[in-house]
C-alpha cells in the first residue's frame, strides 16, 4: 500500500530508474502522467529536481536532497502500514544496522545477541559498509541505526553517542613490543605494517601523524578487511592497527590475547580526532525495536570505552 503523495512517488521512481519511460513502465502509468507530476512538483518547490539529458535524467543537488527525504518517508510509511496490519507494533519488526567493520567484529553482534535474549521476535540485518556509507544509509532510511567512525561534525544525522576510540597496534605474541604499555608512531613504523587504504579515517590520521613525525612509511600490506590483517600479524608478517573498543580480547595470564596476538596502545594525539558514533535519522519516527536497540548500542559503546 502506497502512502506517499502521487507526485513524490513518481519522483522517487524516476530518481531510481533515471528515465520517465522506465518509471512509467514500473508504475504501469502513462509517461505523460509521470512528466506532469514531476513538473508540478518542481514548479511547487521552485527549483529543478532533474537535469534532462537525451538518454535520461539525473538528479540536481535539490533533487538529491528531496530523494533522501522521499526514501525516509517511504520507509516510515512501510513501517507504519506493517504495524497497523499486524497490530503487534514493533515487537515483530526487524532492525537494520549499518556499521563499519571494526564494530561488526564484536560490539554489534554481541549487542544483537543481548537484545534478542529479551526480545526474540525481533530480527536483524547487519550491513558492513564504509564509514560514509553507514551514515548515508541512515540518512536515506535504508538503516535504522549506524555505528561508525567519523571525523568532524555531523549535520544530517542525530548523534546518539560519540566517544574517542584509541588506536591500538596488533602485535604477535613474543614480539619485542608485546610487553609495552604503549608505543609511539616511530616504534610502530620500525616494523612492516598492514594498513587500511588511503581515504579511510584511521589511515588518513595515521598518514597525518607520520608526516608530522617526519616518518616515511611504505606499507607491507594494504587491505581494508581486518581478517587478512590479523592473519598477516599472526604469521609474523608485521604489525597492524585497530580501534580499541575495549573488547579486543579478554585477559589471559595478564595479557589480552584470544587470537594469537596481543594489543599495545599507540600514543599519538592525531588519533584523538576520530570518534566512534551511534547515529540515527533526524525527523523520522523510529520503531520501538530500533529505539531500544539504539539505547543498548549506546550503553555497550560507552561501557567498552570504560573497561
């Protein structure tokens, strides 16, 4: 059942397909009806929403902003209809979570397990994506909540929680640095490194710190996935970096080690510029399940930073 206004529904389909003809085919209406409604929408708003090209239509900046609103509205409408039909509200709902990989290792799945012990009817979908993509999915209504790293202020989402997460070196057991309380960038860069690719927040800050220290680094391994980096360290290839969420390992004989590695904090002020955030959408009514799970995520993130 469609609760969106007709002009917004037609706009949304044209934005999805990039073509009035394809939108008309998908909606089983005449192309002239699509064009008329989109034109009325543009006239009412007072700005063009699409740039017209011989082979299709692309969104203008105003159109992109309206698309984000339309997607949020569509998602909320679908949620409301589902809750009205079932009469069960949020108890039978699913929760969509978008998170970057560091949070997908333990924090998010552990929070899901805790939540489902009390609410077994709630199902989850977790999408592991880049940090900017996690935020985008919340803005556009594709996810109920995001857990991701950020640098700088966030304007398009509600920040439910923000904490600075220190960066920690992943060090193989028995390594000369394994027993240190903390190390500097010079200590770290004296060994082969596995690093994330340029453009990720951690790599961006690492490169800034290395430049400030006058250190030239040529990574031995560049990889955005954590699993290969861990295996590289375990196999004696060198060291790697990870955000210390407080759950990197449980104490074993005085050392944090559950995977053949131990963790040593990296001491440099540049890493304090990055925050871990729990984000939700502004201007959208979240379901009961999403609200409760968000509160659990906030508590888990804060707890992990104090352990």
